[in-house]
C-alpha cells in the first residue's frame, strides 16, 4: 500500500467529502421519524451503489430501514465489517438553531460527529478502493443501522449475524477527544423496580397501610450500595415515582435504574443482586424488569487489533492512542461475541449530542486514509 498516494487521494477529495457531509447532516434523521429514516436509507443506498458497492435495503417495520453494502474481492476470506448507524438524537428543526457551517477549521451540525461524517468515510472507503484499484485481502461489508441511539432493538440480531461471519469489526463511532480510539466501553443496563404496598388513610388508620414509597427508599439505598467506583461499576436510580396524594399511604412506587460496568463479571454481579432484591417492609412486594442492553466491550477483544492499527497509523503519520468510555455502542455487541472489534474510528471532533457538536476538518483525510489502510492491511 502506498500511504502517500492514499493520503493524496483524500486530500484531493476533501472539499467534495465536505459537501457530502453537508448533505448527510442537513437531511435530519431522528431515531423516531420512520419516514425520514427510510428516505435517508434510500439516499445512502444510492450513494453506495454509485461508489461501486452492491447494496441492499433491509426493510424494518418498527424503525427505519437498515442498509447493507458489500464491495471488494471475492477471495473466500471472511469479510471485514464496517459498522455505522445513521439515526441521531437531534429533532427535526434543529438545523434552524444549529445550522451546518464551517468556522475556524471546524464543521458544525446536528449529528455531524455522531456519526453522519462517518457515513461519508464508509462511502469513500469504497470509492477509494475502486478509484485506486486497491487489492484488498478480503471483501468488505458496510452495515448501517437506524436505531443505535435508542438501543439497537431492531438491529441487534442483524449486527450479531454479520459480526459472526466477519474477521473483524471496525465501528465508526466518534473517537474520544484528540482522536483517541476506543478499546473499551462499559456495558449498559436498564432496570425498572416496581413496589406494591397497600393504601390507607394517613391520618385515620395509617397502621393499615404498607408504604410503597418507604419500601422504595430502602431499595434505593441498597441499589446505590452496589456501586463500586474502584471497579468503575455504577448504579444510579435516576427516576422515582410513587403515591397519589400526601394523606394516603402510597400503594405503588417505581424506580428507573441505570447500571454500567467495565467487565462481564461485574455485570453478572449486578444482574444477580438487582434481580434478587427482597422487600424490607413487611407485606410489600417487588417486581424487577429490564436487563443489560449492551454487554461490556472489554480490551481482551480490542487489544491485538489496536496494536496493529497503531502500526498502520504510523505509516500515515498518525500516532494513535487508546481509551475507554462509559457509553455503549454497537461495538459492545460484536465484542461480546469474541469478534475482534475496534471502536471510535470516526472523524475527530467534540460535543456528541451537544450544542457545540463538530468535527475537525483537517482530520478528515487522515481518518479516511486510516480506514482504507486497515482494510488493505488487516
């Protein structure tokens, strides 16, 4: 692989790539708007076909349609999997207050960092492979899903099926500040606790009541005691509701619980503890629902791939560092299957989901070249 030629290709095409990013950002694709999502999926599919890929739109009744594209040689080798999503957390109309713009070397816009600019990288990986007649060692699959921001409930099976057929997975999520690659992510769980007691008049016969709120208070303390900061394990009761009026002993109360852990062993500990909660107040009953939405992405499945990526990055003049994050991604799903996975390969920038969300324009060519170099060398 000629690293200089690869960089030159993307440097030459950078203005064009920015125009594509603008098109992607300004169509607005919130997770819950199926009409917009489906139209955007069709738009992506057409662009990928024009880039030389074979493309399928995968219908999805519940959320937006998913898109799968394939390019590269039919060598019989397991493919590389490039994993993207195109839904964003931004509501339609956000462009009115957060317009696409370039200021002082930064391109701004809703979802540009997480992760519309990465959709451009995936497309231009196919274009560069064709235009430069690159001889890849294996075919490439690009899977672009529509519901990552809301838990990947309709895409998880598809992601796992593709990963199990692949040699490795490159997740095009936004990197950590400074372009740092993500080699670990916490697993993420969501649980709901429902407490049932018995209503009674709080002034006339409080002794006949069983306070669901009192019981929930005991359980909240127990839940928070499961946090182990030395292990990076956190339990947070973030929403509580209960009771009707102040002079009635509360018959019902509920809590919404967020849990996060770096390792599967800690995830298992929390699952056992939360599903095994028992009442403290006589006569109260508990019901726990929910579970782990994303298992931890542990460094055991990323370390070797990252080491190779560092070496490849140096041929492009990139000194790549690694780090971890408490947020989850679809890389958690592929890593849990034992498939070598690397995350955070998007364009460096900052402010995912925030008012100042942006990418760094001068990093586009290097990140695009890195993606293609990985496909060429791994």
